[in-house]
C-alpha cells in the first residue's frame, strides 16, 4: 500500500510541476557526422555545418568546415533524458555571406542501441552514428 501511495504521489507531483516522468528517458549521443558530394554556390565548395536536435532539445551546431565537399565533422553531441521514440534531426547548412543556405534535413526516430544512419539529400549523402540507452 505504501508503494502505491508513493507512486500516486510522484504522479501528482510530476503533473503539477509539468515535468515529464517517463521510465524510458535516456541519453542520446551523436557523432561521426559526415557527408559526401556537397555542392556550394557558383562552382565553389561549400562551407558546411550541421544543426542537431533530439526531440524538442536543440543542442547547437557543429563547427564550420571551410571549402569541404566531403566533410567529416569532429563534433559530438550529447543529450540527456530523451524520450523513447523521439526524432533525431540533423540539418546541413552552407555558411554563406548573408543568409546561410539550407542543404537538407535528415530525420530518424531513435531506438535503443548504436546505429549508423544513411540519409539521402538529392545528390548528397549524410552519414551519422547515434546511440540511445534507456
């Protein structure tokens, strides 16, 4: 009976505090992000970078790699307490003067384990590895 009362109390606290209480939350790690055959503007090589989200959590962006048609970013992204089946989103951008140019977006629904994903964007391919444990 005491464990039932404790469980109900925690549920009420989570609801009142608007905190998400999911037993399947866990960390997500993203690394080994690379792309092939990126095109720049007007016959120039792009200056690409990647923006990374997992669920509604924006982690930030990678380093900008100058004049790279086939970049491999050294950056690693770590998210804490991500809900099972959240969507991992990577946006590839070209850093240009004025407004940056969006090259494409990759999305995958996370699942437990370590996975290497391949994402096709027109003539470009993006590769990345992520791990999720809950």
